[in-house]
C-alpha cells in the first residue's frame, strides 16, 4: 500500500513539474550539442551566448506576457506583431526627428487616453477606500463622479500638452518609454472596445487590427521609408543606449525589464482581484457575469495591456537592432502564442500561469539558440517550431487519449474486415 502511494505521489510530482524537466532536458541538449570555441570552451555555456539569449527573448517574452492574459480569458490577439512594428517606428522617429511629426500625431492622443484612464482609475479607487466617510457626510455621488472626470481630463490634458511641447527637440529615453507604450495601449483599447461592444470574435477583430496596424506603421514611417536607423550619440540621444547595456557587464537590461514584468503580472494574477477575475472569465464567462464580475471592463483592460506591452517590446527592438521597421513584428504573434501554449496556458482559457509562460519563452529561446549554433537553416527552424506547437497543444489539452481511441478504432475495423468472408450477391440479394 505504501509503495502504491509513493508511486502515485511520484507520478503527481513528475506531472506537475514536466514543464521544468523539458526545459532542463533542452538545456542539457544545448550543452552536449554545442560547438567548441578555438580555446576549447563550450559556446552554449559562455556568458556572452547566454546573455544574448536573454536579450533576444525579452522582445518575445514581454509580448507573451500580454498574450498570456488574453488567452487566459479565452481570447486571442493577432495584432501584437503590428503593434510592435508601429511602436518601433514611433520610437525611432521620436529619437531621431526634431519638430512635429506623425509620431507625435499618434503619441499625443495616446498619452492623453492613458493618463486620463490612469488618473480617473486612481481617483476612483481612492474614493472607494473612503466611501463610508463620504456616504456619512451625505455627499452627492453624481457630483463626485463629474468632479473626478474633470480632474482626470485636466491632468491628462496637461500631460498631453507637455508631450506636444517636447516636439521641438529629439526625444530622450524617458519620453519614449512614456509615449510609445501609450500608442500600443490605445490600439489595444480599440481592440477591446470592438470585441466587447460589437460582440465579435477576438480572432476577427485582432486580425483586422493586425492588417490596419501594419498600414498605420507604414503611413507613419512614410511610404518611401523602409527603415528608420537609430544611432545613439549620432542621430539619437546618448541616454537611449541604457536600454541595450549590460548590468555588471553580464545581465542585459532588456532581460531585467522582462523579468520585472513577469514578476509584476505573476503577483497581479496570484494575489489581486483583477487576477481572479481573469481566471473566472476564462473558466466560465457567463458564470463570472452572474457572479458580479465586470466582464466587459476586464476584457478591455486585458487587450489594452497586451497592446501596451507589445509597443514596449517595440522599444526594446529598436534598442537591440538600432532601427525601427514597419514590418518588424512579422511572425511575432506566432512566437508569443507558441511560448504561452508551451508554458501550459490552455487555449480554452481559465488555466495557466506567468511562470509557465516564462518557461515557455526560455524553451523557445534556447531552442532557437541551439539551432543557430548548429547552423540549422531558418526554414527548418520554422518547421520544428510548428511541430513543437502542435505537440505542446496535444499534451497540454490532454488529447492523447483521443488519438489512442482513434487508432484502436482503425485497428478494430481492420480486424473485422479480415475476419468476414467476401460474398458476392446478385441484385435481388440471393446468393448465386
């Protein structure tokens, strides 16, 4: 009896940690298959190579964090690649252009929207904390709401006006980090509003935004401009170099930003009411609505966050590749969805975690690095990625039993066909 319990316990532990074993196994494969440098050192294990891996996964990883939230509510966001591309173009233009440009034409309204919602949300939260004191004082609730709206609009207007005034010179890293994610936030909010207000499928809405976002990125960059080069200290301010630097000469700043975002949203999903709402909507949206969950508000917020993080990843793309491109995010949605699914988040919603997404991103990052070190061509890499996505979905959704049933049915039918004698009958049905 004790032996049976120990076996079951071991199976349960292995099942719950299978994702980490997969990552460990892939890491071991990387160590074994790695080429050796001229000095006899393992290239895969070198600080430079591992640092490059963490730098490269930061762009996909930050986007995958937003995608995790979207998939947890049983949605999908195909527009993240176009939003990243638009963010890279806006970032490059802000850094290198002096004077008013189409980047500010997008950035100023976006920063107004973001500031208004943040200030209004903060003030509303503060009022809720003091609700009892306000009610005891006999305050007029509609009047308080109007006052909050006015204060939030005034604060957002001041900030937007301040951003517009900075257009006389080249933007620095702080202004870029403020404005560019706001553009992604605005597009994500539009996605959420159309999905909720129009009651449309997220696939259709975000597919339309993917196409529209690509067009907006090209129009913003200019029809005759394919790439906006960014050279810190030359055509851009020197402080932007901080986003591509190494901490202690080892840890890349983009990797630190990605790790910080993972931790932040892990805390949000694990310990906040918003996190519980996300899981509830993904588990059963109608039940969540009947339980009093503000479904429409949570959905819009999730898509807005996804757009915000995709545009933030666009900034890191510019820092890494020193350019902004209207097609920079081509295929990014595939990598983000794949990392999330490999990390154990169910495409049906309601099940998954940020830690799983982190592991999925690392698996994808190490896999790409191993293939590159061994000179595997890019087309073969795409084939392998596609196969891994299918296998991961089958494992995570526990569909293997379905395949076993399908194969057993084929085998049973084959046995029946072989056991029955072949008889020839005349048209009237009598044996001849």
